[in-house]
C-alpha cells in the first residue's frame, strides 16, 4: 500500500470508495425511493414542523453547496 492510499480524515480514500459503492447499491436497490416516501410528512402539521426545522437548520448553515442549489432549481422547474 502506498503512502497516498493511507491518507486518513477527509482524505480517507478507502472509506470514501466504500461509502460511494454502498450508496450506489442502496439507490439501485430501490430502497432509497421507499425511504423517501416513508419520510414524507403524514399531516399538514408535520409538514409545517418539517419546514420550520429546515428553516432553523439553514439559519445555522454557512450556505448551500452549488450541487444542492442546482437540484433545488431543477425541482422547481419540474414542479416537484
């Protein structure tokens, strides 16, 4: 194993590769879609609570990353 492969912390290549592979498998399995539907609010009150929590979370954020902004823009255009 080379020194480059041993980098730890945010540069932990082995863990990043493992995570990315597991995430691809999760999405391909269809479980992501099921989990998304299960996470949907069950009532108007729950929806309002979730929006309020998101707003609070965003108020602590240093900003939204460019990928998230692009996804949000696309969702708005698609009517999602």
